[in-house]
């Protein structure tokens, strides 16, 4: 006597096993392809990853340079405004002394 329920359970188990085996075959194919690429391409297949510590340090240096430049621009702007005020003051004094 064959039980219909057990037959269905067995078929489901076999289908799952077949799916698992297909997935394993795909993984093995990918591994073989990877190994072949390593043999053929060697180090070119694995491009060196960027050194994030070096990139971070470069970013920090650029940021400090930018801040220093902005501070220098502010300093020059302040000195220019002071020079313009002094110039205006002397021009007013000159106007009072020597009318045009």
C-alpha cells in the first residue's frame, strides 16, 4: 500500500533536494570560474582596494587647508576694510583742508 500523503512528502523532499543540488552546482561553477580567472588574470583580477585610512587623511588635510584659506580670506577682508576706512578718513580730512 502506498500512502498518498507520504508519497507527496517524499516528492517535496526530493524536489527540495534537487533544488539544493542545483544551487550547489551553480556555486561550484562560480568557484571554477573564479579559479580560472585567478589563473589567467592573476593579480589583475583582484584590483587593489583603496586605502581608506590614506583617503581619510588626505580629506582631513584638504579640509584644514580649506579652513586655513578661508581664515586667510577673512583676515585679508578685514585688513582691506580697515584700509578703506583709513583711506576714507584721510580723504574727508583732505577735503576739509583743500576744497576742490
